[in-house]
C-alpha cells in the first residue's frame, strides 16, 4: 500500500482549506491500487472563529491532524511545525 501525506497551511479563512480537505478525502485510488492518506493542516494564527470551525471539522477524521500556531510563522515555518 502506498502512503500519501499532504501538508496544508491555513491563514485567515477556513472555507478553502475545508474544501481542499474534503476533495482529498473523496479521492479514489486507481483500479487495483490502494493508498493510505494522512493530511496535516497547520493554522497560522487565524481568527478564533476560523480555528474553531477547522478544529470541529477535522475532529471527525482520524487521518487529519490539525495544529494551531499561535502566531503567523510564515509559509516555511508553518509547514515545518506539522
């Protein structure tokens, strides 16, 4: 089985990140293939409302890991904390 890991970085909003994760979760492997998907999402100090919305959504999926960064660490550092 192939393992696939995706790292996403969120800042400010939540709609596009949730849509992206939904799309990834809906992926089907090619016929005769299988994969194990893990999704790592870090939030770079979005508003509390967005953080709560993301946390509530991601809590439903055991293969989605969510991390809150309490300051905007930028692109590279935000990903490296996943």
